[in-house]
C-alpha cells in the first residue's frame, strides 16, 4: 500500500511529467484522446446543455471540447499548469488543482467528467468522492479508464525505439503500471470505486472505441506525445526524435492491426 507521503510524491512526479509534456500532447495523443473523451461524454445519463461541468485532469482539453460540443460550460482543472496553458477548449475558467482535493465548494457545479485521470490516482475512491461532493443533486459524474485488455503493438514499438536511444521509464511510470491503473481497469473495479464513494450502482461498463482509420504515423505520434516519453524526446533534440520516430515506424510495420481502444466507463447521477 502506498503511504500518504508516497501518494503525494507520486502525484507530484506525474504532474511534473505531464507539465513537461505540455503542447506535445496536442500534436499526438489528442488524435486518440479527443475521441475517447467524446465517447465518454456521450454516455452522460442527462443532457449537458447549460450545465457547468468540471473537467478533472483536463490536460489540453479533450473532455472540455466534448462538454462544449454537447452544449455545456467547461471548467478545466489539472494538477499540471503547463497542460492548462496548452488547453484548446473555450472554458469558463482554468484551475490548477488535485482530483482528490478539488478547490471547489460543496454542490457548486452541475457535473464532473474525468477522462482517464482517476486511473492515475493511487486512491481513485477519493477522486470519485470529491466528484460527488462538488456536484449538485442530479448531476452526472462521468469517468473513464483504460481496460485491462487494452493493447496495441505501437506501444511496444515506441517503447523499444525510445529505449534504443537512451530512454528509461521514470519511477512514477513503473509504479503507475504496477499498482495504480489496474484499480479501474475492470468493470468490477470501476463499479467498486464508485460505490465506495457513495455513487449509485449500475453505471460501470466496458466500451470499445474504433480508431481503425489512424495511420501508422499517427499511431506513433500518439505514443511519442505521451507523458512518459515526450519529456525525454524534448530534451534529446530533433535528431533523436526523428530517429526514434523512424525506428518505431519500422518496428510497427506498414500494416499494423487497427486501433480499437478498450476502456471502462462510469456514468452515474448524484
């Protein structure tokens, strides 16, 4: 079990990595995460039109864009201010803050969306509990995480290509893969976390989001922009990035399997 001090250190390391990623997210991962966020927002059990919805772990704005497209007003919240500075959506406000201690009053908003952010928490129940606290009665709480069976060869191709050029995973990334993300990676795990926070049952399910139109170059760009790799590439320079990109494309091949993201979502009403 991670201690309270360990949780704070872990979250600080994650925020630092995402902070060093910044705008790089919008040139690669956004190709994937904008669609995933839209799929999550589409599961809302009530319309978002006219609602003020907090995008927890907003990053550069994937879920905020989906909220606005659905007629809502987005409040972007992220622990990494540089990600907020690269935000792409029109928002009511952008706030630096932590998912387990939202800087918002009780019953102050009309909904919460957490697109692939609660699965970064050592204690996702605390994140769900905060979402419930800040929502008015009848508000939607939407969350998504990667499913345990979510995989694609591009992940291994990019990791190998980066490692050949000197990249090594930072401790936060190893810890996240070992003990953190698995907590919400199944329908049972997602349902249990939401229930422990006092949210209604029956809102958890698995979904598959088809992205089979993405090209090999787009798949590689997705992985190169992720927070575990992007800071290394930014520091290594243009030539290293070009070398890693080409090597990853070679490893992936010209006709990789189509990308179909397997996710677990929770959609409930407070």
